[in-house]
C-alpha cells in the first residue's frame, strides 16, 4: 500500500479512494472567472482543482479562489520557486512542481522548507517535454525508463531535504510509454501516484487515449488520484473521469445500464430507449444515490435479451414493437415500445 498524504480534506494514497482532479483553464489572475469555473467543477464532482500560478497577479487571484472553493486547491508552479512560496502563503493545499525547472537546489530547499512549515504536500510532476538534458542524452530520446529516472531523481532531491509528503506523476502522451513509466515507479517507490495521459487531445481522441492509458493503470492497481486531460471545458474531464472510475469498478456513477449493440434482429428503436433509460436513471440517481447499486438491462431481441435481463436487477427484452419487463429475475409484463422507458422506470421506483 502506498504512503498517504493529505491535500486539504482529501486523502491521497494509503487505501483512500482514487480522487478526481482537474485544472482550470481560466487566467488565475481573473479571480471571478476562476471561481465560477471552480464552482462548476465542484458541481460536476471534481475533488481537487489545480490552477497555474506564474506571477504575483496570479497569486492574488489564487488567494481569492481559495477563499471561495469547497475543494482542495493546488498551485501549479514552473520556473519561479518564489511563486510556490507565495502560493502557500495564499493558502495552497498542495503544490505541483518539477524540481528540475525551478533553479538551484537552494531554490528547491526554500520551497521544501515552506511546505514543511505549512504542512503542504508536493506533487513531483515530470512529463515527456521536461526531461533533463543528461537523461535525454543517455537514453537518446524520451523513454519510459527516462521518465521514471527523472521522477525518482527529483523525489530523491526532496528527500535530501527531509521531505516525504510527496505525490508523483510522470505523464506522457504516448499511452504505452505512459503505462510502462508508471509501472516502473510503482515498483520502485511507495509514494502515491497521480496518474493520467498528458496532452491526450480533443474529447473524441482524448477519451480513447485516457480510457486506455488510465484504465490500464487502474486495472493493474496503480493510481491514487487522476486527471483526464482533454482539450475541452475542464468539466468534461471530470465527467469522463467519473465514468472511467465507474467502468473499472472503483466508483458508482449511477446505475449500471447494460444495453446491446443492436443487430438485424432488433425491431425497436433501441438506441433511443437505452438513451432515455440512462438519462432518466441518472436523474433518479441524483435524488437517491442508493439507485447506483442497480444493474438495468435494455436488450434488443429475444435471443440474448431474456437471459441478460434476468441477470440484471431490472430490465427489458424487446421484440417487435414491444418489450418484456423483468424484475429480480422474474417476468413482469409486456408493454408497447412507446411505453418501455416510462413503465421500466415506474417498475424500478415501485419496487426499489
């Protein structure tokens, strides 16, 4: 089990649930815009939020965001160690640095000393675009081994100054390299890991790369906190992170809706029915989270449909213009196609 650190009121590692992070894309100096975005992220289910702090104006904006935020706020620092110190004075719950790009060891020590005094954890974050020149020269290019070497070297620098309140990330946009790098560090370190696939891309491509890269790590038992990186509204990152954690069995994000891919045997508009059922169940889940424990099957034909529906808590197996409702393994009744969604939801609400 990994060591545990605490960012604000959120525990990372040590058996704590995998937490969801995102990063504001507003200018931090624009406090009003940043606060508004943080509020939307909170509503979406974000549990830790990060903002860039490149200058003193950003520090002041960060201070305001911290005053209004209900979740831990992380300061993202590059190049200027003084901004890390200022951010901690402004209330940062955690800071993210790459020790290799904030100057001398004296600068790193100054940040560490402040973090100790403020009881603020540090995320050591390296990625494929920030490897040290000697590591690049030795490996000839960016590699998983080079990423791991950089991360562990920077961790060792913090340890040199007596600091162990550390989270590690070492992200690549190459899914295989990303996976291999995390595997190395997971094996060689007991610090909690912040996982993700950096610069994953637009929502369509980025979700695929994140599902493959982050999902593989989570299924291997690797990862204590995560960020899905999308070229999109950060709220979309949070929604997808929730879906991803639910898909690998680490979190409930509403009832588990099982629906078949359709084929030539399908004689109802199954896509519409499944979409409607999923939407209505999501609304029901927000009112009663206990509904999240249910599995609901929406099947398109009489071949696999009855078996799948019986295995679910509730379900429907569709035929020509109609559906056969099931509950807890038993047949309930037939309903017309246009009534399937409404009758299935009534059945769930009545019996659940």
